[in-house]
C-alpha cells in the first residue's frame, strides 16, 4: 500500500470535475473545501492488529508529546491480524483488501454526526460503481454486489485521554483483491476483483475512495451550514447526503429482518417504509404500525 496526501489532493481535483457535471460548481467547490481534511496525513503499515486501535494509540502518543493530531489522518494497513467489525465480529482482513481508519476531529453537530455512517457507505458505493461494478447500499452502510457484501464500516467515538478532545474513528474494510474467505463467509462475501474478473490497482482505488469520502463528509458540513442559516429543516428528508444514499440503495420497500445483532438475535420482520432526515429506518410492522430504528442492522428476506 502506497498512497500519499498529494495523490489524494489530485484525486479531489478529478472529483471536482466529475461533480460539476451534475452539481452547481460553487457548491461543489465549497463541499470539497469542507472535506479537504480527509487524507491530510497518510500512514501506511504492512501489518497491524487493528487500524482503529492504532488510531487510538496515535492520538494518545501525539497528545502526550504535546503535538497536534492532523485532522483527517488516514491509517492504512496491507493486512490486519485482529480486525473486528460491528458487534465484535471478527473481520477477515488479509493482504489484498483496503483496510484502514480515518481520524476525524468531531466538529459536527449531533444531527450531522448521526449521518457519518451513511456518508461513508455512499462514498464507497460510488467508488465501486465508478469501477463498473453494480453495487448498492443496504442500511445502514453495507455495500453489496448482488446479495454479497464487499465492504463494511465501523464508526466509534474516542476521547483523547488528556484533553478529552472528541474524535470520530471511521474504520473501513473493503474487499478489493483478496479472494479467499473463511468457510462461513464464502456465500456472503465478495471482492471487487471477483466481481470484475480481474485485479484492481489497490492504490488507485484507495485514492478514489478517499476522494469520494472527502465529498461525502464535506457534504455533511455544507448541509449543516445551510440549515443553520435558514435552509431546510433537519428532519425534512431533503438532506443531499440522504438523497445520494437513496439513489444508491434498494432498501426502501424491501421485506427485512431487524436486530441489534441480527445474525445472533433477530428481533422482528417488517417492510422498510423509508428513511428519516436523521438516517433512521422506518419499519412498517405487520399490523400496520410504524417504528423507526436508529441503530442495529437488517438482512433482506
């Protein structure tokens, strides 16, 4: 893995040109300026236990040394040995995949922070589609090709031990060129190389993903500013990040099973009625009542 901050900047210029085909040029410029912190520093390692744990160690060490952490630092590893996903599940992270963590100094309002999980899924799904792969999103941010998962994300808060500064640690795991999975994952996991029938340049894909993430996170800041200055209401559903998410997902209208750990403890079945302005999933129960879930996970039936 060899990715530099300068390369991310160049990829953002390409993202700028692409977005201007469908968005107002002034808006695109402001959105990407908001998100320009993503990838300001890149740390690449051949192997780590966990990228998110390395992020915590990095923040703590910098603070103890009296140095500032670069907001937007990205930690990448060729492989992870003790990677974990949601609900403490083991995440298979051998060589060939894109494994890492983004350190984000949290300056978002709670309403915007709640949408980070959707933003990272949007960024990845857009990057995968740009590779010519028909990917889609399953709430909240699982990236699927067909019915098999190619990427997953984990968002955790971390407060630095000395100054109690809040960070969002955005962990990402994307199956790029890895193609061998444990027996229990062979029917549910897929790599981009398998989907395309050929390997990808993983450094190029990493740059593309991080540029897309710059736009998606920048959009959270842009929309937050717009609402604070008299734009749309927070819960009106008109948030542009949500519009992007809806355009990439087929979750709404699907019959699903829901649970906070749906594989081990499914709770109920329902039909997805929509997604709220704060990213909650509206579930239409069999008796016609509606219930909104803000955390947990689903599987399609």
